[in-house]
């Protein structure tokens, strides 16, 4: 096994906020608020100062109107100083993993030694937009030269012009395939004969696993966040401890009515949250006497048919296993972001499907069975939520946390990505 980077790239430490479920109106934290909260907790305990960082790289899909280039905004708010560059990356659901990969490449090339990377998203604050008819009306009204012209335009106004454009719904719909993400989950679930019962069982287990992890104090990367009224949040508040398969079975499908299988209960939640990690070269580790969580060994990005986007992890994990001459028996921990229960189950089926591996991946044999005892052992996005800019960092950070906890060696973190993409990263616990 050999790292693909010219210089070793280490992850030193990480932190995330509790993930807070969107509840129909803007949440109390902006995307930069969330990242700054996680960042302060993370940087305060380091042996270097924020000004010692070479870069700050943040993944975010929907920064607020006053958060343009949110990476730079976060860097300044964290006290990194004017000389530390901050920038923003976007790769849909894997923006937080892209930020880490971008940081790793900079360290590998020798251009940086110490980087803060991660992702943040305040999905509850996704804007409502003016529709085109209203925009055109307002433009015409502004350009009207006389009172008479303005009055004439007012008589042409229609209340339908006030209908807002929900940017979140548009953002979660693939413009090429014309399908929202839930519909793509229906497609791949049907392709691999995943049943509604299997989805609901998986979803119930996600909540049970997360509840156990918090109860056993295993979510050590989660740091408290406080709002302006002094209320504090310690856990992912989308967790439903009373979830059962029976309760989930009563929910109606939401993407393919009335016959679909994907429901709000077996899908990830629309959520606000942030997750950050510190990456370092060997030089920085020695200079600042830093502990090491793990080393990044490999990373891969893959493309596939947009309507099949949920199978992205299969396409991204396959080349890593091939390059490193590994199989699932040699991987100790796997995190696959739970966009949908059916999506994760379809990935598991595809790993074991010889025809899929041959025709879609170009492999001579199937990838093999992934033991679910290694997969998302503390729950996933169905219970935690899926703030799309942050989830990539979250799955990577928690993979490392579990490796340390279990004293195991190798972990894989992966996500499906809207638009027909997949991303994965292989990390090693430096024992």
C-alpha cells in the first residue's frame, strides 16, 4: 500500500458542530457562524496559532449573501489574519471532502504545510428567489420614464408574479436528468430490487446507532454550539430516538407517489452544520510537535450517469481498492454518506453484482461483500442530517475517530454526489 501523494499528508485533529435540522424557516446560524464555532473549538486546542496556517479551504454550496468567498470570511473571523488566504470549493454533496483533497494536494506539492479545511452549510437559509416574471416587471417599472408608464405597468401586474422560486428544490434537482435526488434513489433502488422494508430497517438502525453513540460518549468530535439567546446544542437534533420500523412503514412516499419507496423517514435530513479538520505535512508535525489522527493514503473522484448518482461511491471506491491492491476484508471502517437508505443499500448490492462491476466499472470480477458491521457504525445522515457542504468532512473525520477508538488501521469515507459523481478517500490510522 502506497500513498499517492509526493509528501505525506496527515490529519491532525478535527471538530464539528451538532447538525441542526431545518424546520421550515431560517435557522439561527449562518454557514460562517457554524464553521467559526467548530473552528474556534478546534484551533484553541492546537499548539500553533491561527496565523501559522498557510491556507483555509472551505466547501460550501449555499453561502449567505454576505458570505461571498466564505472560506475567506471564515479565515478572518477565526483570527487567521489578513495574510492567510481563504477560499471556497464546491462539489455538491462532497464539497467538504473536496476541500480536504485540495488541501492534501497543496501539502503534497510542497506549497503548504499547515491547512484548515472542511465544509459548512446552512441549508435552512437557502434563499427564496424572485421569479423571472417579477424580475422583468421590476426592471420595466424602474426603467419607465413617466408616471403614466408606471401606472400602465401596475395595471398589468399579476399576483402570480409573487410566487417565489425555492432555490433549495432547484439545487436538489439535476438539470441534465431532470430528476430530483429522491427520484434517482428510487431508480437505483428498483434496479437492485431494494424493498421498502429494507429501507426502513436501515433507517431505523441509523437512528439507533447514532443514539447509542451519543449515549456512550462516542461522538467525541462534536462540539457544543451556542445561539444568541444562550441556548446550546450538544447533539444532532434530527435524531429520533423513538424511531421504529413500524413507524417508518406508515410514511408515504414523497418523490414517486403513490407507488414509490423513498420517504422522508428513510432519506437524509435537510440540515445546518459544519465540520473542519487540520491537515499537516511531516515538517509541520515536527515543527509544532503535533499529534496525528491519521494519514491520507488515496482519493478518487468518479463520474456516472446522473440518474444513477447514488451509486457514485461504488465508482469512487473501486479505483482506490484497485490501486492499493485491497479488498473489503482489509478495510476496517467504512463511511458511506446516507443520502437515502435505498441508495446505500444499492451501493452494497452493486459491490456484489458481477454484471455491474464488469459492465459499469470495467472490472473482471466483482468488488465483493461489504460487512455492514463495518459500515456507518454510529449512524449516518438519515439520523444526523446532511448539510451538503459539511458532510464530506464529517464522514472523513468520523472514519478517523472510529479507527482511533477501535485501534484499527484502514478506513474509507465516501459520498454520492448530485450530478452523477462519487468521491472517496482512504485513510490510515498511524498506530
